[in-house]
C-alpha cells in the first residue's frame, strides 16, 4: 500500500512527488514507487538529494535475453543477494527505498482443510516506512527499456514469525542516506542494515481474504476481521510427503 503523497514526500525528503495515488492492493508486475539517490547538491544547499520513480514490481537482470524464460523476482533474500548473479550488480550500484504504509501476509496452517488467514501488517505508530529495494533497467532486443524492482527480505522477527518466516527489510530514516549511497558504500558496508526490524515495531491486523484478489483495491480490504483460530498441524503419516515450505515470495502491500 502506498502512503499519502504529502506524508511520503516529507518522510523521504523529496523535492516533488507527482501523480501518486493511494493504492491498497499492489500485485507483482504492477508499478511501485521507489526512491533513488539524486545528484549531489552543492555544499550548503537545502535542496533534497533524492528523487522518486516508478518501476515494475518484478526484477529483471540486464543479462536476461527473454523474460518469458526467467522467473518473476519480486523479492531478494538479503542473506544471499550480494553474491547472487541476479542481484549482484544492483546491490552495488542500484539500491533504492520502497515507501509503503505496510504489507499483507498470509498465515497458512498445515492442518488439512485449514483456511489461510490474511494480515495487514503495519507500524504500530502508524507512520510511513521504507523497505530496502533493488532496481535494474532491462533492455529488449528492439531497444525498449523497462525499469524493474524487487524488495529485500530477511528472517522474520518474533512478532511476524507466527505468520511467516520472512519479512521485508525495513530501512530506518536515519539510515536512508547510507543505504542509497552506492558511490561510497559497498554492499558489505550496508549489510548491517539488512536485518529484521526490532520486535514491537509492527502490528499484525487480521483482515479478510478479499486481499487475495487483485481486483479488490479499495480501503475496505484493511478492515479488521475476527482472527481464525490456529489449526492443529495434521498428523504426519508414515511415508507421507512433507508439506511444501513457505514461498520465498512474500505477498507485499
């Protein structure tokens, strides 16, 4: 979900933030707002050094020849992004912030027939936040270009672990400049920023499963519902296959 324009502009120290509308349910391949480091200002200038741009949510490395043969990368694991071929260049040269008011996640019980519970996860204080992100411009054979992006994830903190084992990397406001500074800050020098946010930062609000349909884009999808009771894990039968592990791709926003 994208925050209100004026709040986002002030929080991210942007000069302008045009054409930003509130969106409550953003799906992969749709545009997301990111913030990049702009041109460095003259000493003593009070002008912001950051600018906003829209990118497709779904990262595409520049070396990919045919996007139809490449998986949709909406997230990047913080623990391995520095060394991954897909993200190595972006970690060094194209780190960004992804502003949001929160994100959606699902708790999927293992019990047979148990229904998943959706959550709207937001800062307890209600403020805007910024996720760590990466961008890359992909060029097709005909010369057209598409700006693409992904959100970095890390291990869930204690508050989120009961819902999902991963969570987005949150960059604190005082660390924005460090994270965005790709000229002097090597990836290893900002690795300390890619850790789980402190316990108590987020609150998880149970919401209806309407969020699972992209067509549902109104503010009503944020309305709280009664939380489903945890289902007991199904008894594992001898020789039965283990349930699939949770997907690395979070359902963000």
